[in-house]
């Protein structure tokens, strides 16, 4: 009986999320969606993360062909949501790059693309 209680305790501890994994702001979803094709270019990119962000140290860039930057400035942060407006340069592939600092001081970054009109 004592072994069963011990094994049960170990399994319970192993199933709990670790602070390390829960500490990072990971991209949860994006609009336009990662890898999507849209008929008309949106006016902004919106990213949602799994943790609240520090606005001062969180950025998004939007680029078009040959790394031509088309975003219109500073990203807007509200809790775990970050967005940026951009000027569509036409049909083709847009590259989104983000770097964020979560409220608990962990950084993460990533990138994705979406396509307009093809």
C-alpha cells in the first residue's frame, strides 16, 4: 500500500507544469494565421501569447520582398496580446518576426509568413 501511495505522488508531481515551461511567453495564435493565404491584405498583424508581455521590450516587424519593412512603427501591447499596423505592398509573402519579454523576464522570439492574394 505504501508503494502505491509513493508511485501516485510521483505521478502527480510529474504531471504538474514546471515553472520553467510556464514562464515563457509562447505564441498561442496569430491573425493572419501562420502560413495562411488571404485574399486581401489586413491592416494589422495581431499575435496572442501564453503570458503577459512587457510592452517596452516586445516587438513585431513586418517585411515584404527583399526584407522591405512595411510595418508602421511601434507594436501595441495589451496583456498577452500584441499588434502592429502595416502598409500592404501588394500580393506576395509577408514575413512576421517577433521578440517578446514576458512579465516574469523570460524572452522568446519567432517568425512566420502569410501570403496575400496567391
